[in-house]
């Protein structure tokens, strides 16, 4: 096939399959196994045992096979390469293996193992380079025009900012706050974040350190905290359960009873009404309505009106007005005077 041949969307799986068939038997077996073209990706050792060859020999066969495929593909399919590069540009020039864009997968084909075929294609395009997984980076791909050093530099700047500020940010704010990042477009910055093993972009769009439960909740308590923090307001435990399920952090089933138990056990959460919970960091505190009123009047230097008391109680509890009034009228420690109510210890 020549460079003039027009490749339709979804044709690349078939083209790559035909190209692999031009390899010799050992080369076909190695490429198919290493990239999982029939399903499961295999290690060098596993393929070597079957072919009765050393692990290093299989590595050499893989390397030479990819060179052959690359020579053919870069010669005959320039339009397809240009389209894939365009998708990379649109994705910020960096793509993590776990985040292969739908646009790329659709362009490659509809085959069951299209992600594996896509990774093979990316391995043989001259303008694309592999990013090997390290403690700092996920495995993925980048355009050869972007250096690995630049990616690391940008990630380090973002990490340094978060260690200092300790507060998640959206990408637009982050780009403005870190002055040295303002020269880069937001798509590139997001791509750097998504390839980082130490940064994460949450489902609500906020970015922070991977270790922060505010952006990367791991257990049910962190997921509860995430939901409340994101909502910015108290929620009933049934609402919290529904929101955790809707966000689909993972494939684990969310049980109301479990959520309720965790809300009770974790000191970050405060019961402020019937089944309604808030974050303690918002200023809410434990205790019955009577205890809340007692604290308010004890800290007041002068009598307080019912309206003033209700306003302050509502800052830490979510209760009906009548509940507060009944407590004031029936509890002996609350004494009504000319200018309102005071607290008198019994």
C-alpha cells in the first residue's frame, strides 16, 4: 500500500494485522504475545519458554520486528500518522496508556482488543515515543517534540506548589498561580498531570496530590469526605450514599449502612440533624441542641434574643425553629430575662 492510499476510520486494525502476517513465525508469535493482539499480553519469559528461547533473545526479536513494522507503516501510511499526531496535539501531546482517547481508539478500529492494537501502532510511529513507567511517571506516550525532562520539570513545579498551598485547584487557577506554567496551554498541563504518578485530577475537575483524599479517595471514609467537601453543604447519609454510587470511584458496591457507620465513626463528620452530616472543619460541633444552646449562652456576655440564638444554633446544627424554642422554654438552666435568655448553672 502506498502513501497515496486513503485510510478510512477504523481500518488500521486490519492493516496492522496484515502487516504482522508478513513477519516470520517467531516474530509474529512475539509481537502478538507482547501486545496482546489475541487478548492477553505476555511476558518475554513466557514467550521464550514456548519458543524455547532466552528472554533476551525474545527481546531482540521484538525489537527487530517493531523496526520492520515501523519501516512499512511510516513509509506507506503517512495520512494515518498525521491523524494520530493530530489526536496527540489535541490531547496535550502526552497520553497515558490508561487514558487512550476514544477518538484514537475509534480511528484505529472496532476490534475487541483495539487498545492493544493502538499501543502497537504507537510503538511503530516515528513521531511518537514511549514513556516507561517509573516512580514519577505512568507508562504512556508522547510526541517526540516534547522532552521527558520538560514533563518532569512541569510536574515537579506543580507538586512543589501543592506541598506549599495544601489546597486542590482547578487547572485554570493552577496555571495562573504557578507563574512559570503560564507559558503552556492548559491541555499540555493537564496531560502532564495525567501522566504523573504523584498528581491526580479528580472527577470534579480539581487537581491535587495523589495522596490527598480530597482528590483521590481510596476507602469509604475518604469517599464520604470527598462528596461532602465537593458539595460544600451538609447532606443526609442517603444522599451521600447515592452520590458515591453515581461518581463510580471503583466497582465496589456502596451500602447505606456502611456509609452511616463510617459517618458515625470518623471524627471529620458531625451529625447535625436527623441523618444529616456535615464536616467538622466547617465549624459544626457535636452535642444535643440543649448543649449547643448552653455553649452559646455561656460564651455570650449579655442576654440573647430567640432570633440571635436560633441563628447561632443553625450554624452548628440543622434543626427546626420549634426544637430550639422548646429547649429554651423547658430547660431550667435557660432563664428568660428582660433582654432575652441567659444560662444559669443548676
